[in-house]
C-alpha cells in the first residue's frame, strides 16, 4: 500500500507540472493475475457493463505483485466513459463468451476520464479489486457513487416486496438519482443512471415511462449533454432513444384515419388470405394427383374402394383376391401416399 501511495503522489506531481498524459494504474488479485487487463472506451452507454472487443483501446498484464498500468497521450481531451476489466477468458476460442458481451471470469470498473486524468485503483477491504478509485479528477469516481446508491435502492426494494412499496420507492428513488446526478455536475453520470432505469429488461422501466410523461428532467438532461458533449454519440443516442420513448407513451388516436383506409385495408387483407387459401388448395390437389399417379392399377382400385368405406374383406371379394393380398396392396399404398391409416387416406382425399 505504501508503494501505491508513493506512485500516486508521483503521478499527481506530474499532473501539476502540466503533462497532458493519462495514467490509469492499479492492482489485481492472485485469482486474476494471470488474466489479460483491458482498457476500453464506451461510446454506447447501453454497453457500459460487459466485454465488447470493438471498444478495447489497449491491453496489458499485471506484474508479479499484481500491479498494472495504462498510460499515453491518445485519449480525447474531453471526458468520456472508460472501462478497465480483467478476465481469464481465452481470446483464441471463437466460441468463448469473451466475444459475446459477457465473461463469467471478468471483473470491471467504469469511470469518467480524459487525456489528462491520473487515477489509481488500489486494493480495498480484504484485497478486493476495482472497488476504490483515487484521482484528482473529481468526476472520475461518479459511477462508483451511483453504484452505491443502486445498492441502497435494491435494499429498500427488497425490504418489502408489495406493489404499494414498489410504487412508493420508485417515485422516491427516481427523484434521488435525478437530484444526485445534477449535483455531481457530470451529465455522463446522469446518463449512467438513465441507462439503468430505462433499460428494457429492468422492472423499473414502466415507472420510467410514467415519469417521462410529466417530468421535464429528461429534456433538461438532453440540454446538459448537448452543452457538455456536443456532436458526440452520447447525445445522438440519448436524443434518439428519448424521442422513441416519447412516441411510445404518446396517445395515438387511430380513429382519426379516414374510413376508407380501413375499408381498403380490409379488402386487401381478404384478397391476400383468399389467394393464400386457393394457392394452398391447388398445391394440395397437385400433391394428391402426383401421389395417386404413382400407384399401380390394382393399388388405385384398392384406394377407390377404401374411399367407399369398404373393409378388407369386401375389397378382397370385389377384386377376387385374398385378404393377405389386399393387406399387401394397402401397405404399399400407405408408403406411397406417406400415410399410416385409412382415416389419413380419407382426410387426404376428402
């Protein structure tokens, strides 16, 4: 830990003398020390958590003490969302979950940074990794603060699972996250909360849509994003999603369409269904004719008598053959028609 503190102070000194170079360092535990460590930039906030090869900027490994470092001068000068993750998934296996957005052997931390940010990820309690972040950039650890709020919210929801408690807590926590996000003065942190609440797999999405109907917060957030990060993917993606969700909750009065639109649509639908019916009927008749043509003359006679509901004994008498010969003809007929019973034969030619 002393080594970490000295290194961090040295890095801080470099910042003060005006070096425009990022430096992200930290430690991984013994369990992950043999894994690869990745630095990724997140332009799509729907992919904040997970493993996405297209986002990776750099890769490194830890030394014998678990220490790793990323540094350089190639990041944007404005804040962006970054992720550092370590995993033991194999990159050489094309079927590995490493390439599908998730790796079960992965640990990650997400943060805000830019080309001048210096941060350290020391061990926390009981040598846990990626749970602490130290940086002179105050906005770097905003995501960790929001994650702490998420845990408090989950505890509140888990205490009482009634619907009444869920509604009450939803309204309360939406307000808490929105106020806290504004206080952080970092729109990317607010976007992090928005991505959580509005996720289509999240049970809170319905409450988000209700909140969107009357709360101006979401439009205000768009304004803050535009001001801080103009012409970025964050703004374009958020604006498009917000517009889509507003359309989803808007009241569309379909009765405003002219009556003749419904009439034409109905006639067109009937025409399509009619054509499908007659097409299928024609195909069935064609298949029946082809199947019947493959039968021998004697088998065709047996088929006609089956369709007249005659028994094997009656068929044998009409054709002047034995019962065993009738059974042989019927078995051959079944195979050629691809059926298994008299009932199926009758249904085929009904």
